[in-house]
């Protein structure tokens, strides 16, 4: 069990809903995290999943409002932006990735903000790095080597299971996870099989994710729902629940390769699912929006969304990540402006 | 640099992750107030007037109590000057083509857009409301409203051909009115209030938990802060809320307060009150802002009964996963606006209004336009000059009626009873009044009805109302047509009665014939009641439903004893109302004659006809709290009394102010005005989505 998983076992006592007390005793909830449970109890639970309904117009309206309702300025903005930096899974997922750009990325992960800017904010000794670097399985070795060379223990996350479409055989998808873990990835971002969601095969989906979980071993499991391809918010909720029940440490919005990526309505549904799961089982599951989060302002909106929906305790790398590649440079520019009062040229800041 | 600043530093905030202040500068609002020397006069005829020797009222910041400006208290002559100015410009304004008026309106919309910051900061500063609420909601909606009405003005000549402007409109806005509500001209009683919330018992605990979690995240603060959910409404509002909560607590209610509330200033946290016994005094009172009172219910039927058991009827929302059930509840709620699975949506094209004590005027959409327009073919009428009317004694006592002398003929004329509950009944007073014919001879006796008879009639009408509303429009039309046929069969009797009343034979025949036609006309119209579908901002339609008012009281005019009676009865029945009717005083016999047919054709109690002293009966009807609308056609004094007394439950009143109506003309006898008055609108929002 990884250090992160310890964090997910905070709540004690039986779940809130009366009917859950039978099937969701704390011992069992603990068991499924270890993947030793029989799975029978959870199967029975899947009947309530099909009854879930999401009120889409209300979600859309809340999504519209929440972006306009919270804003942070000045010192608060700077602090929040630095917090956002520590939550970033700094990502490169391109066909032309090689050892050299992966190495650059790793150094940027170690030194995300220029040292003098951090000093001005009195944050230089706080060990500010990104939360992880995220690469394709074949680049895990490069990333691990580069980070070792930089002398830091930032975790390496690898996408897996036929990313981004997931349309490969289960056997190869599982093998992909094992190989990435062998190469030193301590976090695995798996994509779920959209086919199973769209055809309503919730039990099969549950079984697949449990197998992913098992293949991960000690590594952290993030489950990408690819919400842009699930068809409805109700499906997003159901898939979120199934993933959490099957043992995901994180649920993640998208691969960044779909036409629609991390959107607020989808996020609200997923966050509510996380909260319901927490209320039911006492387990805190993490959330990772990814895809299309490019500006510093966007990142602030995501922070306040999580703060509003789940509370401050979720604002840590153990429970909240932002998957992004170009976001970091915009945040660095904003910090530069906050410290110096000037807008930076791109060459003022080191590239990643 | 950062280290030298006061207040928390970035490295501290990094740990706490708290929100900081995000103040909106209100410099432009203050600068504008300064251009007025912080002293606002009356805006009349395009100028700011500052008449002397007027007392002034301060306009304060509700959070700090700081004086922002002073306003003048107007006197009668100031109002006269304003009305005079309005009357002068009405001449030119109403003669402008619609397209030109549309241009003015859209120019005003553009002005709002250009100076929106001034408007939202000023509004937030003065009312204490959260700035983002004003900025994102009110200001943009105000622009949309102007644009919508610009379009209406543009198409007015075609779409509303023949409808004329009312003239000079006086608007009286209550103190809690905000800028946007001025734009809406929303009726005063719709004013702000808290919420009462009904939750099904089976999901009670879960819902409250979610509600509390959400409330815990609300932020209160100075309205001008950009990241605040709730502002403050001043010390008085806080004290009111405090009193309510204390009383609820003393009665054993559970109180949950949450949210981030600044300790300085008159802020009050969002509060959830549950377990309040329904019979507690404060459970009946209006819930003050920012309180929510939650009560459990067992079944949908019980929820409907609880929701309708309040004198207010502004708006409500229904949350249910089952659309069928939500629609059923939406239909049943006695309110002006119902949102299904959503709340607080507004659109300029969708009417906003209410019923019961939330008032019966409408704003926005076609209904809002009708409020300010005269129907085609009706002459402009100024209100009758005011004369002293003693509201306490009007119609209080009934002059005694004595027998009209010895009765001649073989058998005495039998007195008509009161037609209540589907049959003729003896009046409570056990006395009758003689009705003389045109030649002075006795035409017949009618019952002398009184307060108790009115009470009985209203009860009978309430019993009949649900059944009648439940009938399909087609079934209602069939009944009206059957009544028309019965009226035609009775034509010889009706004609001779009209003749005895002094109407010429030809005219009498024409009146009977026209009366039958009216019944058929409204029967046909009942099938097309004007329900309509609109598409609003959010995806999904808004149903504009035309619903029955409930129990409608009609005081018929003295003239046209048959035609006026039928012309009023037909639209009222067609739209599903149950009636209590006071027929013409001079000749009530025709209405009673028709009652003999209604006894067999209509459900018992649907139409009740009470004869007697008109002023007295008007008083009884106007003061009755359980009548939803009152139509009065009689004297100017009677009209004024009807309007005054009806304010008790804000029932919708339609009074003729003493002006006679041309009942034989299509426009006044069967025009669209009658249809508009006979039903109320309900806007049912149906947001789409899975």
C-alpha cells in the first residue's frame, strides 16, 4: 500500500446510508482497497448504481455560477498559484517524446518557478515542485533516470491500458501496467473501457478496474473516465462510483485526447460522486482534471471548485492533481508579474 | 516586497488556502453621487428637480451605516408636476411609430451596457447585495428586458393591433425594491422573503446533510466583494432574522447556522431551521432572509397541500426525478411561476407574476404587456373624480324591504330563492324584496341575501371548483353549448320578462339571441385557452399555462340584465372558474330564470346566484378572504370599495369605476379582455437535460 492509500482510509465507522451498512462495513471497505475482498458485496451494491440520476440542467447552472463567484487577488492569488504548482502532474504525451525533452520536463518539475521569484515570496525553502511528471510507458525509464539525476523523489506517472482509446486486449493492457511499474512508475493513469460504460456493463467494468488495481501493486491507480466519450453526466457519475468502488486512488476526467476534456459540469458530477463515496465509506478518493487547463486563471477556478465542493482537506497532492503541460509556464508568468509588477517575456522564464 | 505588506503573507496563505478580500472599487458610484452633491432630487421631465422645503431621507450603506446620499420626500404637488410632465410627453410618445420607440428602448439598453459598472456598484453599495449577483444577474437581465420590449414595440402594430396604451402609469415601489425589480415592475408583494422548503421524509436526513454541506460553503461579506455569496441587508433585517431564530429555538426547532460570516457589520449567517411545529406562530409568518425552514412530508399529495397552505403565491420549484410527478405537482401548486428541477430562472419573454397575496399583476412576456395596454375598441377612461367614501359603512346595513302592497291575481307570485349549491334555497334573512316592472307593477319577489348566504355560496363554489377544473376544455365547451340551447328554448319567457322590464320586443329578442351566441363563443374559445410554449435562455421550454382563478365573484351591472350576466358568466366558466354571481339589482329575474336550466345542466354549486342589496353583497364578497377574484360592475363608489376591501387578501379585482360598458358590442361584451381576466397565467419551466 502506497503512502497515498493511507490517506484514503481516514473515515471510521459505518456509512451514512442505512442500506449501505450491510454491505459497506468498514472492514470490507478497507478490504477492497487491498483487493482481497470477495467482490460479492460490491456486486450486490451495483443495483443502486443503476438508479442514480443526475439533474443535468442544475449541474450546468451550478457550473456556470461557480466560475463567477470566487476570485482571489494579490497575496492570495500568488499563494493559490503556488499551491496549484504543487498539484500539477506535469505532462508530456506526444508521439515525438524523446529522452531529451522528457529530461527537460523533469528538471522543470523539480524547479517549476524561478528561484528569485520564490525568494521574493519567502517560499524558496518550502520545496515547491510539481506533484508528478506524467509520460507514456516507453518514456518511464527516461523520466526515472532524469529525476534521479536531479536528485529528487518526484513520482513518475505513466499512462497505460492502451492510452488514450483503451481499445486493446485486456491482456496487453494489464501487461502494460506491469511493465510501467517495473520501469519505476509509482503512479499509473489507466483509461477505462468506454465500451463497457456505453453498453451498461457495470459489473464487467468493475472487474476490469479491479484487475488494473491488482496489476498496479503498490503503485497509485488513477482511473481516467474519458468523460467526453461517456455520453451523459449520469454515466459519468456511475463510472466514477464504479472506479472508486473497484479501488481507484484517483478519478481523472479525460485523457486530453478527446474532443471534450475537463469541463466544470463533468467535474461537479465527479466531485459529488467523491463526496458521496466519502460519506458512505469514509474513504477519501482523489480528483484529477486533465486536458485543456492552460491558464493560471483556469487553475484558480479548479482550486476553488474543489475547495467549494469537497473542502480544504482535498487541496493536497494526495487528493487533487491537475494534469497539464503548458499551465505551468502561465502560472510562472503570473507569479513573475505579482513579484515584479511587470509582465514577463517568454524568454524571461526557463522553458520546460 | 510581499513581506513588507500588512496582513497574511503568501507563505501563510499557502498553508491555510483561505479566500482573501476581492473588493470591487465603488469609486465610480461615489463619483456619480458627488455629481449630484450627494443629494438626489426628483427626476421629472428629463431634469433633476430640487424643490425647496421638502424633508429628506438618508440613503445608507447597510453594512457600515455610512450616509451615502439624501433623497427628497415628495409632496402632492411634486407628484402632480410629474404626472403633468408624463401626460405631456405621452402625446408625442404614443404617436411615435413602434419602430421609433423600439430604437429608444434599445438605445437605453446600450446605455446600460456602457455604464454597467456604475449601476452594479451603486446597486450593491446601497442594497448590500453581493456584487456578483447584481453584475451577473440583474444588469444583464435588465438589458435583455429592454431589448425584449424594444422588439415588442417594433412589432406592436402587427402583433397587438388595436391595443392602445393605458396612458400615464403610476408605479409605487416598496423600499426593498432593487434596480432589476424596478426594471421588471414586479408587483410589490412579490418582495423578498426567505424560503420554506418541503422534503420527503424518506430522503429527509440525506437532503439536510447535503443542504448543510452546501450552506457551510456560503460566504457572507460586504456586497462589493467580488467573491461573496451573500451581502447584508442592514441591521433591521438581521434583527428580524435573529428574533425569528430565537423564537423557533424556544419552540424546540433545530437550528443550523453555517458559513463564513464577518463579525463586524450587520451580517447574519444562512440558517436552516427544521423541526418547527407547523402550528407555531413563526411557522405561519413570512420567513425572513436569509433563513430556510425545512419541513418533512410523506406523500406528494401532502406536499402539495402544505405548499398551498400559505397566503403567498409568487413562485415555487419542484425537484423530482420523476417528470410525471413533477409536472403533476407543478400543475397543482398555486403560484405564478413553477420551476421543475431548477430554481430562480428568469427570462424577459416569460411572464413573472403570482397569485394570492403575492398579487395578481404580471411582468414580462405577453401578460406583462397587457398590463399596460387597453384592449381594442375600449375607450380611454379616466378614473372617476374622487369623492368621500366611508369604507366602514359602505353596504354595511340593508335597508328593510316591505311587501309591495296587496297581491292581485289568482295565485301569488312565488318568490325566487337564492340559487346556491345547485338548487333554490330560502335566504338566511327569510325576507324577500319586490321587483317592480317598468310600469311600476310588481314583477316578482326575489330573496334578500346576506352575509351568511354569501358564505354558503362561496363554500358551495369551492366544492364544485376542483371537479370543474378537472373537466377537459371540450367537456366544458359542451356544457356551455347545452346551456345556450336551453336559453334558446326559454327564449319566449326571457323575452317577455325583458319586455316587462321595459325593453322593446325587437331589442329583447336580440338580447336573448346574442346571449345564446355568447355562450357558444366562449364554449368554442374554451378549447383554445391560450396555453403556449416558449423557449427561454436555458435549454428547454417554458409552458405558459392559463389556469382557473378558483372562486370568482361577479357583481353584474344593472343594465343588460340578461346579456351582461351571460357575457360575464360564459368566459368565467369557460376558463374553469366556479362562480358566485350577484345579478342586476333592477331586474334579477332573468338570471334566476336561467338558473332553472343551470340546475340541471351544471354541476351543483358551480354557479351560485345571490340576490339582494348590491352594496351589501359587494361588501360581503370583497371582504371574503376565500374568493380569488372579484369583478364589479356598478357605481364608482362600489368600485372603489371593492378595490379597497379586496386588498385584504389581494384578490384580483376588475371594477368598472362607474363607467357603463357596451355589452352588445363585440369588443366590450366578448373581447379578449374578458378572457385575460378570467384566468391567470402560470409559467412552468421545464429545463431539458438527462
